[in-house]
C-alpha cells in the first residue's frame, strides 16, 4: 500500500490543508528508516548467517520475528495510544 501512487494521493487528501507538507514528509519516513536499517541488517545477516554459517533459515526466522514484533507493536499502538 505505501509504495502505490494512490497512497501519496490519499495522504494529500486526508491531511489538513495547512499541514499537507508535514503529512507528506512523514509519509515517506518509513522508506528512510527501512532503507537504512534494512540495508544494514540484511547485508550483515546475509554475510553472517548464509555465507559464514550456511544457515539461511535463521535469517528468515529473524526477519519473521521482526515482522511479528511489528504487528504486536501496531496492535498495542492501536489499542492504547490511537484511541486517545
């Protein structure tokens, strides 16, 4: 959803008129964080778990755990913070 052009349009539509630029800036923050952290972790993980140890399943388990932690974090956010 976030890589689709309609996502950018959606952000522009839901943002208050005086804060469109702020909303658009935050809308691209996921890419900055994901590229910096993901590139480092993916490269290091590939080198360590696949090239050195020969165990790609550990790398996939690690990425799956990150995904599960993200889901749990979003559920907690939705339950306790977004309802305020």
